[in-house]
C-alpha cells in the first residue's frame, strides 16, 4: 500500500499530480496555487512552538539547578548549621567590610517635601553658593570661553 503513502506525500509537499488549475475556477484555483505556501505555514505553525518549548525546557532545567545550589547555600548559612571554619571566614570578612553610615533626618541637607521658599536656610545657602561661584568664575577663562 505504498501508493497511498506516495499520494499523501505528494499532497503534503504540494507537488502537482497533473491537475490543471484551469479546470477549476476562482477560489479553488487560488487554493491549489497556494497549497505549497500553506504547507510551509502549517509546518511552521507547529515547529515554532515546539522549538520554543525545547529551549524553555533547557532554560528551566538550568534555573532549577541554580535554585538548588542557592537553597543548599542558604541552608549551609542558617543559624546552628554553620561550620566553624565558615564562621571564622565570615567574622574576618565583617572586619574588612566598610562601615555604613546612615544619614538621619536631622543630618539631611535637603528635603524634597518642602518648597524652597519655605526653607530660608536652604534658600540662603543656595544664594551664597551662587555668589561664591560667580566670584570664582569672574576672573577665570571659563567666562571668556562662554562669551
């Protein structure tokens, strides 16, 4: 029954079996002419999602492996399970860590929740800065370049 498979194969790849489009009219003739392109579209319709599924499967396996390593590292650092050698290394690292200084509200120089005109000290500080900047740049060559 290879002849049946031949006919299906020929139909699948869109080879002409001796049919003439001239014997059919209108939409049927158009469909026969478009059959090879429709076959390509049909293959792509299934091939593109299958390819994406394969790539996503590989990516998900890598993500699962990375998450497993992270979980093991987290469990190794949980309190009560830290090895003495690791405790020593962590203590050494804390000694060399830079000290983080937290700026309190009292030490803040600028606050964006107030209008500039409401805060006279900020306005006067900015005016003073502008005055000092003008004094410094009057004698420099920057003004000559800008003019």
